C-alpha cells in the first residue's frame, strides 16, 4: 500500500515534543540566570551587614569611651526622656548645677563659661591683691604717723601731769576755802527756802480761802440773779409782727410779714395779747400759736391757727413773736439736756432740729445724750467734738435752751453714769459761759411756748400702755367727791371737726319770760 502525504498524529506529537523541549530549555536558562543574580545580591548583603556590624561595634566602643570621658557611664542614654540616672539627664543636671547661666546647655558652652568666669575671678583676685598691697602700705604709713603723734601726745601728757600736780596743790587750798563759803551759802539758802516755803504756804492758804469765798459769792450771785430773773422776767425782745385779719371759721389768719422780710414757709409764731407785759417773759400772755402756710406779698402772709384759747380768741392787732426768726439775720442757739416735745417719754431731738432749720435758725453748741459737747461747723450736718481749747458760747447766741436734765442716780451702768455726769458738767460750764456773755437761759417749756410749738396728735400704737391722761383732782359738784385721775379714750368730739359747720349764734326774739311779767 502506498504511503500518504498528509501529516499524522506522530508528526504532531514530534512537533509538540520539540517545542516543549525548546520552551523548557529557555525556562531553565532564565531560572539559572535569576539564581546567579540572587546569590550575588545575597553575598553583597552579607558583606554589607558584616561591614555595618563592624561599624556599629566601633561606634558603640567610641560612645562608651565618650561616656567614660564625660564621667557618666549609665546604661540608659535618655535620648527620649533625659531623666536623672540617664546619661543625658545626668549631663543636664551637671550643667544646671555648675553653669546655670549657660543658655545652650552643652558641655562645651559650660566649659567655656567656666573658663570665662575663672579668668574674671583671676583678674579680680589680681586687682584685690594690688588693692591689698596699697592698703597695707597706707596702713604702714598711718601706723608711723600714729606713732609719731602718740609720742608727741605722751610728751604733752607728761608735761600736763606735771602741771596738774602743781595745780592740784594750789586748787586744794582754793577748794577748801570755797567749801567753807559754799557751806555758809547753803545754810543761808536753807533759811531763805524755809522762809519762802512758809510764805508760799500762807499765800496758798489765802488763795484757797479767796477761791472758796469767790465760789460762794458766785453761787450766791447766780442764785440771786436767777431769783431776780424769775421775779422780774425782764425781756428785751420785741414782737416780730402783728395779726392783720382773722377768719375764725376756717381757722386761718393773716400777718404783716412777707417776702421782703424773708419769711420762711413753715415758721411758727406765738400770738400775744395786746395788753402783754413783754414778749418772751413767760407763757402767761400767750393766747395761741400759728404756722405760716403761704407768703402772699411783700408784707403779707397766710397762716393757720395751731392752738388758741377759747376765752381769748385771736384778733387783728395781736402781736406775734418767735425767737427762731428775725428780719435780716439768722438766730443762733445752744442746746443742753433731753428734749421730749410731745410728752411720749422719748427724746425728740431730730424734731427739734427740723423746727429750728425750718425757721432758718441754727445751733452753735449742743450736748448729746452720750455726754459729748459738739460744735456745729455747718448746721445741722457737719459738726465736731468740742474741746476746752475751743471758744465757748458767744454773744451771737440768742438763747441757751435747757431741756430735762438726767439724774446720775438712775444710771444702770458705770458708763451711763459717766455720760450723765458729763452732761451735767457741760450744762454747768455752759451756764457760766452764757451768763458771762449776757446770754439768756430759758427752759424747754418756755422756749416751746415762745416758738408757738404745738405737739402733733399722739397715735395709738399696739402694746403702748400709756393712757391719755387728763388733769386730775377735779371736784364734782353733783356728788361732792373727788374724781381722781381720769383717762380719755383719745377721741375728739365731732363738734370740733372742720367737716361740720359751726352753729350760728342764735338771736333773741325780743320777748321776756312770763316769769318776769307783772
């Protein structure tokens, strides 16, 4: 059978085997080449590692040598945390201790700083040595000069000692003679001193007797003066104005004082009878009091009636007076004592000051409840405590007003007793000052009457047990018995209310009672 020209499976197998052999050869060649390259790189890396290890050992040896040279052989370097016990921590501590002023903090800077300081210290030491040499030379010179002066002084001392010995003998004789003279003079002096002492004692006895007599005569004179003033009640005060018109229905009044007179609103006056015996002599001639409510003209002002005696109603022409106000000048007063104006048992010093200030008056001296005497600089706010070096009551004072004086026996504490004693002492001294200046002394009751003061209505306060006491001792004609103390409820009759019109006066019809007929 003839062969075929077409490829068979054997051909394909042979071709595949040939191609696989070629590819396998190429792959093996490439792998061998990479292996040779890796082996070369590994050998180079081993050589470099050996070189680095060698260099590291050299570096570590050098570092240990540096630590040993620095004197810090700690195992820990302290690169991240330079704490004590590490190389860097110990170095920082050493630098801070021996070179604290070094800013960089290096050993080189510390050594340079130490060298600089050592050089400066050496220079200073050299200068001090030179200065010591100079001072030593000066000391030597001064010692020589001192020795020379000492020799001169010693020679002078010896000469003076010799002269003293010679003078001592002469002086002893003179001293003996002078001693005799001094003894004689002492005896004469003692005789004169005894005579002078006897004369001084006699003079003191005379002065004491004269002072006692003067005090007694002064007391008698003051007593006589007080009795004379009480008996005569001489007053040099004159009325301030007069009533022009009265409206009894509205209880208003008009006076002849006004804007030209600088009359203040709120001023109070006492109203006198036309037949008075002198204003400010006492409350006997006073028929009532008024308070200025409006200033209407140059010489016209409106006032309301504060108080009025029913038996003596106010009428045109009645004189008015107050010591608190005067035309063209500000009146001045001095106050001492306690001032209970409305009879409620409590001091009304503030109210009294308001009344005085409202009338454009002022206070010069005042004694407070704590025993201090004060002098007003600017009344009523600015004052200072009075001393004995300050002036006393002067002629500018109008009155010295004396309130209720306390009793030291009623004091409950030693401090309170001392304060009450001081108040009484100030009152005595102020009375003397006032009398020496011709200043009139008035009591609180008369003063309030003169200024036309009327106490405001007392208010009922819960817990206040003080009754409204009327005058006691009235005699009942119906039972012929004594009523004794009577008390009011504090209410006012409606007949006196301003809201109710007064009853008009009834007129007579002109007819008489038949009981009186023929």
